[in-house]
């Protein structure tokens, strides 16, 4: 049995001891084990649903090599992905579904990115970032020379009402760390945070929430939702005090009324209040998290990787929600590793490198070359 397992593992290029436990494996190795399980049963068709979501670039490259090997053995692969570059990299034909309906299909060699996006969302590429130009208002959040022990160094910036402030930078530049420092998840060692011109002490996420600062994590499943709770419970989780009834019990009617209002307002596709959130798509989970924070009427909304793991159609719906929040006068900070997204939706952009803010540009000045210059530390 061990030798047979070893043979199957080596067949796909995975050199691990068959006797190791699953918890000792990386996510990429576990993905490969699933493929081994399928091939060991002589499967002729393998369905892969978003297989690279949690993989590193190296693991993704290895997975693609395995997929090509399986194709050469005559095994059919149905590959479900929102990542367009993957479709063009490994697929022969592409079928597009939208809102549960078949839209069309074509050979990959006959289609380009613009046409594929148009099929997926019913719109052209240039319509993907529905920028809303409005006059920004007063400064809501002001950060002055904040630092922590090692990650963030003298960061200063202003976020204004009615604007989206983008934060760009390479991986490891300190974007997420800066957000968590402002939100109180990390402790600052020096510097000052002001809201509406007044200094506030933020030593924990609870302090941030009380002061009207909301943070949507880049890791939706670990830090954004409680997977085994319902959609309704997740949506009201940050604002439970608003639903307190007699003897500390939750007023379920009031909670469900607000769920109905916000699920409709944000176009959450769900079977209802009681559906488990883990059974929703990534885009709908993100809308529920947005609703959770919008319901507490924050002054500042910090969103880390707002559309990671979300299909193209849901992305535009998220951008439209952000535009509505701009109209409502919210100060919105968006952190994104997607250059097109940052350029497409931001009013201003600050750029980070090695824990420092290395540049700030207006929407009119911003382009990929300017952003990259600051991102690699060239001022």
C-alpha cells in the first residue's frame, strides 16, 4: 500500500513520505494529494474548482505542470477559475456562466481578454472600474508619524470624506501592517491618530470600532466571516448592541429586518437569512462583510484586497457599493495588489516600500510607471 502510494505521488512529481500526516503538508501538497486520490480511482474527468486560491506561485506552476501531464494521459479537466490569466495559460476551451445561465463558449485561441470579460459581465473592459468623480470634503482621518516596533516607520497621510484613498506597494511593503496599526490590531510605539481633528487612543480593534473605524481583512475566511454561522448572523455580528432585547436577548425581528434591507441594498445572492455563509460565493461573502460594517455607520472604512478571489461581475458590484459610500461621505481606504484596480477606483494613491510611505499621487498623475517607481523606493 505504501509503495503504491509512493508510486502515485512520484507520478505527479510530489516527493513526500506517504506516511506523513496531512497537517504536516502545505496547501499545495494537499492539493496534489487530492489529484492523486482522483487518479488512483482511474478518474477520466477531474473537476478543479478555484484550485490555486491558496497556492504560492511555485505551487501554482507545479499544479499547471501536473494538469498538462494529466491532459497528455487523456484525462479531461474541468477547470473553474475567476483568474483570467490561468484560463489563457492552461485551458483549450472556455465556457462562460453568468447568474446561473450559460452565456457562451469558444476555443481559447479564438478569444482575447476583453471579449472574455465582456461575456462574463455583459460589459466592456473599460467599464470594469466605474469611477465616480465627486468633490472630496474635510479630512476625517489624519495619521501623523505613526510607527510600530519594526514594520511601520513614520507613516503620515490624510483620508477625506467622499474619496477613495488607494494604498499601493509590493508584497511586504507594509500596506496591511499599516491598516492593522490604525485598527488597533498592532500596537503603535509613537505617532498620532486623529479623527475629525481630535486625537484618539486606539489600542485595540474595539477602540477603533468605537471611534468609527472599520477594517475588512484581506483574509476573508479567517478574519472576515464565521463560516459556520448564517448569513444573517454574520451580517449583524459587529453591531449586536443595536439588537439587544429584554434580558440581554437578541431581538430577532429587528435583526432580520436589517438583514432584509442590507442584503437587498448590496444585492447579496442568498437563499435567505439562515443560509450558512460558507456556502456563498466569495463575492457574496464580501458583500455580507461590507454590510456588517456599513450597518454600524463607520466614519472610515479600510478595505484590504476588496476583490481578491471574486469573479469579474461581482467586482463591479463591489466598486458600485464603494461609490455609493463615497456619495454618503465616507472616507474609504483601499489596499490592493491589483494595479489596475488601484488606478481604476482611487481618487488619490499613496505608495509604500519597506514600511515607509514613499510617495503620494493624484488620480490624474497616477500610472503604473509612477506607482512602481515609488514602490521600489525611488523618490
